[in-house]
């Protein structure tokens, strides 16, 4: 089965994203406690990442989001990894996801993950947005990685997943880099109570993205299911919405662990779709069973 343009498909129907890649890797016994998180396995155990992508595709996902969220020149540089190898790891993430896609879901898509500046800090700041960097500084951080990942679009990946962005300054920075590039991307923020994690109006971010033709969808991820559902109608007024909440549990950046009980309910997807969601899945602590249930709900 051939692959059709993702933007065109979103005009016709919802598309199922995968769940939490790190969640699945941890379930399989991999230690992700370092500041490199699941990105460490791109270097140390790439087969484990491909196997996890295969599991999500087998569960019903149509899109694999690569393991590059935590990959940065700064983060791996602190671990003694040179720039050439970091570039190779970014490309490897796409190659692994594409191999899984081609083996299990040949009509599916690969989204190359672009995580926020807070990911390199590994201190939970992507859930606060208190960076202390201006737009120029954030553009300088994102540009080298975006340049590499942009070359994979059309060569394994179909879209960039710019995700878990917590503040308008970083939204502005990423959009400035995407504008005019011709590289399709979705933009997804971490949010709470209708606002960015930095406390700014969430709708302002969606409006900014509406002016950039490269952006194929806007929305939220790694927020609670309740906050995600509340954000979809806002995002949906600007075009296709992307929504992939976490389980509703809270992340303790000190102990580097999740706390509380899951509130992810695949049945809520119908309401999200009615409000404009077209890319729908899960983030941290959302596993293959959740994605299978979500797919069944959409199919029904």
C-alpha cells in the first residue's frame, strides 16, 4: 500500500499516533534514568527502539514518532559524543522508525521528533517554560537539529513533530525556523488550564502557527487528558488539531518518576475528533493497549 500525503489525509479523517515510546522501553526493562532518557538507546540498543515502534504499529498506530526528542548536540556533547555522531543518531532515529513502519504498517508515516530546549536540561523545565533564553537564543539552539532532521523528510520521515513546547518564546523561535523551509511539521505544546506552561494564552500560540504554511496541525501533548480535551476546540479553530496527552500522572523531576494513577480514557477520543482533532494518540505512560483501544474507538 502506497503512502499518501499526511496533510491530505488529515482533511479526510483522523490519524492514530503512537503512545509513549519511553514507557514501552521501560516496560521492557531498559534503564532510562540518565539525562539522555530514551535517546541513549539510539546509540546503545537501536534494535530495542525499532522493536518498540513495531509494537505500536501492530497495536494500531499509523504514525511513529522517533526517539530524537532528547537528542541534542548539547546533551550528547556533555556525554562526550561528537557532532558527527549526534547527526548520525538523529538520522538513525528516523531510519529505525521507517524500518518498523515498512515492516508492519507500510501505509503509515514517520514523524521526526523535535523536543523543546527544556529536554536538554533534563530538569522538567519543559513543564514550566522558565528557560531564561530569548527567541534568538532558542532559534540558535533549535537550528542545527532542525537542519539535520529536515533532510530526513522525504527520506524516511514525512513530517517533523515539534512537541512539548512550553512557552510562546519557543513557539516563536521554532516557527521562525520552519517558516519558508518547505518542511511540514506539527506544533504541539505542553499546557494546563488553557494556558502554556509558562502561563501565556494557549490560543496565541495556535494563532502564531496559523501564519506558517509548513504547520499541518497544532495542539497539545504531554498534558493531562482533561487539559488536552479542553485545548482541542481552541486548536481546531485554526485547522487540524493534534492531541496526544499523557496518562494524567505527574512527573517528579527530582526522583525522575511518574506519580499517581492513569486517567487516559480512549473513549474520550470521539469528543476530541468532534472538536477538530485529526492526529490523536498518547504521550508518557500511554502504552500499546491504550493505543489499541483508541484505534478500536475510531474504527467503530
